[in-house]
C-alpha cells in the first residue's frame, strides 16, 4: 500500500515538474512557430544549395569554398547582431534577418550563375544570425528571469528539431523540382506576416535591465562559457562531419555509417527534454558540474569509440549526441542566469561566434586526424582535447566553489 502511494506521489511530482516546465509566458509560445518556420526555411536552403551545386557538376573545391563562405558570413552575422539589436531593437533586427533570407532565396531562384549564388550564400549566412542570436534574445526578453532557463532550453530543442527536419522535408519535396525554394519562400513570408506587428521585447522593462556587472566580473564569468561554446562547435561539427568517414573506415556500410550521425542527432534532441525540466532548478554550481560532465562524457565517448563492439557503438552515438547537445545549451542557460539583460546580448553573440569558430575548426581537425589514423584519429585528437578541457573545467568549478 505504501509502495503504491509512493509511486503515485512520484508520478504526480513528475507531472507537476513537466507542467511547470511547459508553463512559460504566452508571448514566447507565440514567437516560436514563426521562428521555427524561418529556421527550417534557412536550413533547407543551406542543404539544398550544396546538393544542387553537386548535381550541376561543380567541383568539390568550389563547393567547399561555398560552404566556407556560409560559415564565415554566419560569423560576421553574430558579430554585428548585438550592435544592431542595441540600435534598432531585437524585433526589428529579427525582421531584417527574415528580409535577408528572402533576398538570398531570390538570388538562388532567379539565377544559376555561380557569382550570384556565392553572393546569395553570404547574405543567407548573415541572416542565419538573426534566426539564432537575435531569436534567443527575443526569447530571453519575453520571459521573466526565473523562466529563462526553461525558455532557452526549449528554444534549443525546437531549433534542433527544425534543423534536423530540413533534410527530411527536402527529401519529401524532391531535390530536382523548384518545390524546396517555393516552400522555403512560403515559410519565410509566413514568419514575416506572423511577426509583422510584434512589439520589441527590448523596449519593455525587465526587472534586471538597470543592473550591470563590473567589466572585470563580466569577463571572469564569460571566459569559461566562451571556451565551452568553442568546444561545443569543435566537438560536434568536428565529429559529425567525419563520423561517416570513420564508420566506413571501420568496416560499416555507407548506410550504417550515415546512421551514426542520425543517432547523434537523436541524442542531441532527447537531452533537451530533461534539461528543460531542470533548467531553472539547477544551481549555478550544478550547472558548472553538468557542463564539466558533458565535456568529459564526450572525451570518454570518443576514446571508447574504437574499443567497443559495433553493437554498443549505436548506443554510444546517442550518448555522444547528448553530450554535444547539452554542452552549448547549458552554457547559454548559465549566461541567462548570471548576466542582466543589458549585458546578456553581448555574451550570447560572443558565445555564438565562438561556437561557429569551433564549427569551422572542427572538421579540419577531425579530417586530418582520421587521415593519420582512421581508427584512433578522433580519440587521439578530439577525445584528448575534450578530456583535457574537462579537467580544466573541473578545476575551475572547484575554484568557484572555494571562492
């Protein structure tokens, strides 16, 4: 009887926690559908253009430059995002990003000339910053401080689902038809219409708007978060970009090798659910411990990868995805907890920039490592890097605890 009562109480407690996690301001739920539609459209364009260039017989070197330009433009977009938000407000900055996405879509639709596509790709890259950094600040400014953790973790969950859905939508529409461009345009226009009359959250007073941390403390708190953002970009993009190559080199079929990345994506999305439930309940110390644990999980997982049998590898991919997915999310949640709104935009933009720099560096590191050793390359390079970083973060967490 008592065991049944305890089980019922546990289930009721879990239900209450889930309900509390979902209870966010109405405003933020109104923002998410158009934002996720716009992110899906931009993600579709990013995939569609690369595949279209390959089908046109464009050389891999040119396609590589095309992709590098996108990431460089994304980096530029994150750098200029916060100054634009400060000058024009986050709502106007986001709408400008939607307009840039439509301009890029027009370039891809109206011409097949490579210079036009390169220019449109640069515009698309800058616009992605609006779908990322500016969107996060709109979410932050739409909820009270005590709900920021939940809001940011749900934003990461929905954003990850939108990005993951892009290849599936493209496959359903067909790559040899104009439908992907038409659907992308429809999504962007719909998002613009839904957000057309959106008030600027930055103009609405927040309880901590007037507070500002001293500059020295800002950088003391930001340094480890920026390192974590860099590590998340290096580890996630560095691993995902070469996992199919690693799989084939380890004896997997092409289909099995591609499944490795899919399983990483599953873990990435699934981990956002418990983070959403716990985001506003974890102390700053527990957040630091969770980030350190995620870094160490990735490092250990990459070292176990060449040692474990194939049957266990599938589960390991999900765990690695959970590590990748939690790392940046936890860092963003911590930034939302320690910085007032007046300074949060700068930190979020810098973290996004560091994540992009890591995403640019990661594939080169992973590819070079696999060239030297197809079996042990990822473990020796990225695995060792993450273990060393995890040790450094553990020392940082201990020092913070003593302080």
